[in-house]
C-alpha cells in the first residue's frame, strides 16, 4: 500500500524474507546464540555485585511474601524481573553467578529478538549484521552480566517493535493490531522506559503517515491501556519514589548517547550518527518499505532520549542506563547502514563492520578486565572481616549499604564475627562519628579498596 495513504489491499512493510535465505538465517541465529551464551557467562562472577545488584540479591534471597511486597511495591517498575530472579534463585542458589544468570537468559533472548526484528524490517543480511553489532557492544555485555532488569528491558523493547512490524505488514489485519497492543503493554512491565519505546512507534507512524485505520488504532490502544493500567496506577501512587533521581544534565545525556550508539568514544559516536544520517538521506527516494523501517528504528533510538530529556526538565527522570532500551534499535539501524555500504562496495562495507566490531570489542575486553570500576563490596567486606576481632563492638554499616554489605559479610565473616565487627563502607566522604573507644575499619569502594583504620578515643 502507499505509505502516504494506507489501504487494505497491500502491506506497509512487506516481508523482505526470501525463502531460500531461511536456512542461512537459522544457522546465523544458532551461531550468534552460542556466542551470546559465551559472552554472557565469561567471567560472570569475576566482579563484585554492586549496590543495585545487591538490592536485587536481597529481594531474590527473601521469602515469597517479601519478594512480592517489593515487586508490587517500590520495585513495581521491574517486578517481572524480580519474580523471575526469585524463582531462579530457588532453583540454582544465590551465588554471584547464579544471581546474574537470568540476565544472560534474557540477553540471549534479546539478541534473537533483535535478529528476527531486523530480518522482518529489512533483510537476512541486515539481521546477521545486527546480531553481531548488538552482541559486540559493551552495554549489551554489561547488562548480560548484571543482576538487574535491563537485559529483559532490551528483549521487551525488541519484542514490541517486532509486533509493530508484523502489524504493519498486514494493515488490514485486526488481530495483528490487537496482538501489538497486548505485546506492547506486557513489554512495559520489563521497565518503565519501554513506554518511551512504544511512544517512538507512534512517532514513526505519524512521520510516515502510516497510522492504522481508526478501528485498528482504537483496538491496539485499548488493549495497551488495559494491560498497562495496573502499572500506570502503581506509578501514580508511588510518584515520590523517583525523588532520588538526579537532575538532567548535558554530561549524562552525552554519556547515554555514547553508550547507546557505540558503547564508548565520542568520535566513533559522531561518525556512526553521520553514517545513519547518510543512510536516511539516501533512502528517502527509495522503496517505501525500507524508509518506513528506517524511520521506525531511528525513532526507537531518538524518541526515548527526547521524551526523557523533556520530562527531565520538569522533574528528575534522565538516568543513562535506563536508555539501554534503545540499544537494540541502534544495532538494527547500524546494521541497515552497513548493509547499504556493502551493497555499494563489499570492501567498504566489510571494512566498516570490522572497524566497528574492533572498536566495540576493545571496550568489551576492558569491561571484562574491570573497567570502568564498580563498587567492590566483596573486597571491601573481605578486607574488613580479615582484620576483624570478636572483641570489638558491633556492626556499624552505613544505612545506605547495610543490605549490600551483609550479603558478603554473611559469607566471608560468618555470623559470630559479623555481629561484632565495626565497619563503615563509604564512597569517599568522611566517616560518620562513632562511639568513644570503638575501632572503625573504613573502606573506600572506588579506590581499589583503600583502607583507613581509625582508632577513636
């Protein structure tokens, strides 16, 4: 159908799948899945759990009632993840590797979903490139190995976009739009920023004048609102829970932009964005299907940023790692761009892909090596416990870190010592006053476990 005026006898995004390519695609998915598992599990327990992960551990190690109170309460925005994590811990234990393993599962599923979405929107070759670009990206690997909801959020964002692509393939299918509304609604339970991805779909449809018939639009919107109504209600009730978020600033926006596009590196980000713009410009007179697909993924990358920044001017909301929901879209847009380079010159396209993968691989390697450094509660608590004496007073953890510290104190100190250890774990600020005569082991998290032993009098 014409994208300027939808009709019922043709498709907005006809399938670009060639039957003879199916076997190659399946083989590619299998290979990429194996690589994703390796990247996700490699050194998965090497780094200490950090504050947010240790909160996830606290929820996952608790009772069913305690987990549910968090999932339906303060952690409503990632309740699905906490439910899955709690079930996983009951089956596989609560070691660092076990706590992070659900994210590997969600991450592998996200990779497959990215490839399927890219194939649906573009071609098999684009899908294979998208799988490689998505996997060899430091943000992808990082969230594969973090006991938080972010790899699930990437999967959810890709699943919702695939549902949109399927609906656009058959604009006259009422069931496809109903499915889209349901899938998009369920996806938002992975993380609230998936709402912004769904909004990006609306932006793309308006820009391409591919808005579905009123009947279909109302059906999709109704299903979406019905599915998300409990989540929206919870967000309204717990509005004050975002008060801890920092104000939006240019530095955070720039960091998020680098993270989403290339993982790291300002020059590489600028070059890649320039190539994206070239792809969009040169495709404007091309097939309608391709341009619609490009607008969908470009909006997926850009719109959540714009929405988060706009809301952030009124109230704090912009957190860089929340925008990881854009990473799959950036991978698909990059793959479509490289595919165009290959079509023009195989050598140029191959070199461009190789340079991107080497650049991204460098930062992945640094991540495995512990750069950037995270809070090292494991080493901090172990250092303190090694020097602890049962003759000293009591545990004196900072309130902010009490749950975080006790995960390792339970394992490394043992219950008797943990109950008599005086420790202050801090980010570098002066230690809080302590009772006269009490020994305090003050551990700074971000300085290679630099320790100051303070004798108070």
